[in-house]
C-alpha cells in the first residue's frame, strides 16, 4: 500500500504545515477511508530524521486522509511517500 503526501491542510489565507492530506493507493471512496483513522504515520527526511504523525480524519469525498504531525513538514515532503503502521 502506497501512502503519499498530497498537500498541506490549507485555507484561503493560511497553510498549516504540521497537518497534511494523504492519498492511499487502495482507497477511492470516503467509506473505505474510515478504517485508517487513528493509525500512525512516519515521514523520513533525506537526512534520516523521522517526523511522526497520526491520521486524525477523513478529508473530502475521494477518500483522502488528514494527518497531524509532531512538527511541520518541509516543502520537499509534498509528493513523497509516508510509512503507515
């Protein structure tokens, strides 16, 4: 299962870099996404640092997931893969 960071959680005037929108390769609808809420995710930087997070909610109707991380994610994280446990 491939989990990719699609974007930060955003508003019209704000960006929240410690919250990210994730896309899971197996999910295409909202109902299927609910079973992943509460799972832990880890983003590993190119230098080897690990930023831990938790999936908090479903985002939208296409089965995207919202995750909250301990620290803000770097801009390079968008489009990269995340490990889910």
